[in-house]
C-alpha cells in the first residue's frame, strides 16, 4: 500500500499522451491542444474604434468647433477616403479608423446639425482606439499546447484565424460494474435483493466531463470466466477500462483476476487513503485499467483522484493540472480523522466548507451535496471553524 502522492507520481511517470489529430475549429471545444495555436495575423489587424462615435484627428479638433461629416465607417465596411483637417467620420465600435484620424469621440459628447458635428468641452480624456496588434501580434501564441479548449480558450483559438488545430485524441473509456446484485436503473425493483447500478453512471459522467468518450458500459456477474471474456471485449474497444467493485480479496472479488489472462501489469494495488483504499491501476494489452471500489462514495472519490488525472495525462495535460488543491476555510468545526489520509466530502456555503453529515462510503443521496474534498493528513486532529484546509473541487470543469 502506497501513499496518495506516490501513487500519483507513478501515474504521471508512466502515462504517455494519445495520438495527435487535426480537427476543425468547429469541433475543437473541449479538446486538449497538442501544439500551440499561432496567430495568422495581428489583432486588431488595423486600428479600430473602441466605441460608437466619431473618428477625428485630435490635433485639429477642439470643443464646440464644428467638423464636417464626410462619411461613415462600420465593422467590415471601412471608410476608404482620407480625412482632412476639419472633417470627421461617423464610426461604430470595431470599425477600422479612417486614414487621417487617430481618435474616436464618443457619440454621447456629440451634437449633430445636418452634415456638421460639434463636441462638448468634456469629451476627453479617453481616445477610444484599439491600436493595431494591441491584442496579439502575427505569429505569436494565442493558446499554449496542453490547454483544454474551454470557452475562454476557444475565443483566442478562433481569433488566431486557423481553420484546423492539432489536438490529442480523446480517450475511449469502457466501464464495467461487477456484482450479481447489480441491475440497470429502472429494473432493480423487479428482482429481490437487486441494487440499481448507480456507480457506473457517475463514473461515466465524470469521464465524459474529463474529456473521455464512453464507448461501452456493462454489468458483469460474479463469474470469473464471463468476466475474463468481458474484460477482453472492453480492452479491444477502449484506451481505458474502469471496473467498479470486486476490488478486495474475497472469494468473489474478481476485478483484478478478470484481467490476468490479458497480461495485467499492476502499477499499484492499494493506496493509503480513506475512503478508497482498494483502488488500483495497471496496464493490460497496453491499455489502462483502473479498479475502483464498489461503494458509491469511495468510487467517486477515487475516480476524482485517479481517473480524471489519467484521462488528462492521456490528452497531454500534466496529472497535477486537474488536482489543484486550494486553501479554503472551514465554515464549521470538523472532527478528527484516523490513521489514514482522509478525504472528507464537503459542501460550500457563504462562510466556507461544511463537511457533509453522512460520510459513509455507501451513501448516495449525500453525494449530491458534496462538491468538495477536504484533504486531511493521517492523524489530523479536530479542527475549529475558520481553519484553513486543502480542498479539491469534485467537478472542476475544464
């Protein structure tokens, strides 16, 4: 059994990104860049107005002195003439500044009289012009390699004026829930002692949020021969196979044995954390296999700690990039934890973090409210309200 940091270090050292592919910008949202996006041209390409108003030459413009309007400039339809002293051009936000002008006076300061315009004495001090190249220069990096294209990064990537960009392939993920008791949601009530298979749905949702493509999800009964065959089928289809349950050492715990005929090579077998000690990771047929505990709370905690980083690393991101622990205050006192490093599920209110009342690994309704994990080293004493703790968002998004 190894500690959390050692397990993550092993994972970071062993995972290599998947292949690189070129995709259209329209299909790039959520993908991770395999190469930087370089700007085709500077932005703005020429000086443009930052406000609706009038383009003028500042040196020949004075308050209350009328200027002659000689034209109009709109985004995509510039004024093509030259503006002489004593002249002005009506201009709209984003329109190129006409030749001979260097200032945009906001329309709120203007008074029109036919083709004449004059400006109030307090029209300064802003010039309201975005200079050419003030956002970025041609050939510069608009978005760095390794960045997931979230909505903000998509703005910059599209602004670089590239039709296609290079990204890492999305990991294909197959999920197997094990246990004779499991039934598909909606069917469990029809069979005595059946339990709805909730965990694989939570794992699938997390994998998709982390950029994975769910190619299969299946329930496997506690029969080793059938599970071995199912494991082989999933390894043929996926880059990552996640198996839930069967992670202990009982007579019917087949999560690791089911991959043995497929050449399972373990990276680690247990981690000294609570909940989630039985979590394990290995390789089989050169694909990744992640074993999660069967209890919902344990499964979601370990999926957040290991599945999300694994999928990130396969997409070219550092393992640590999706495990950003933050220093946040406790809103209420927190009880002492035991001899293992403990991940306390918590919610957030206006005062800080509040550990949820039900920390049992089998609890499912309580997970709805648990948006954070509080990281408590082994032997952490009781902590008062206001104490700063290390916390990780369970659903960080991109």
